[in-house]
C-alpha cells in the first residue's frame, strides 16, 4: 500500500466551499495511475472507476492522504482500491474507491500483456 498526498487549495472548492468531488476523483485517478506506471514500467490508461463512497468533506488547507492498494493483476490490467483520509483532521475517512482498473498500453494505445508484476 502506498500513500500519495494532496493539498486542498482555492481552485479545488465547490459552491459550498468544500473540496469538489470531481477534483478528488481526479487525484485518486492520478495516484492509482502513478502506481500502475511504477508497477508496470509502462504507460497505463484508466479503464474503469467503480463505486465511490464519499464519507466526509474536506476544506481549504486540508492535507489529504490517498492510500492506494494494488488488488489484482490481470493479463493487461491492474486493479486498485483507494481510501482517502484527512491528515489535518485526525485522519477522518473522506472517501473510499472500490475498484479502479488501469490497462498498460503501447505507443499506439493498444493493450500490452503484463509480465509477472
């Protein structure tokens, strides 16, 4: 399991003054994508983002920890789950992402077979 961190800043806020859910999805997608890249040494494209459970809010200045867990390796894909915690607020659980799937691709964006990752 690896941790990535993000700081909530002004452009990340919604009309309520809290972190916009779409920004959080972007950050989790990027964190899992970086992990896929590191594990495969290949460029990986997002194939699927499954169930997302938004649990609590995050505000301006909060530091979020994105815990990425590699769950499974397929022929051309890697599956992850992720949990997001507010590190400035007693590690409050912010969100859970059940299934994020990434496919390793070649320079022509075609899936490539993964070796023992």
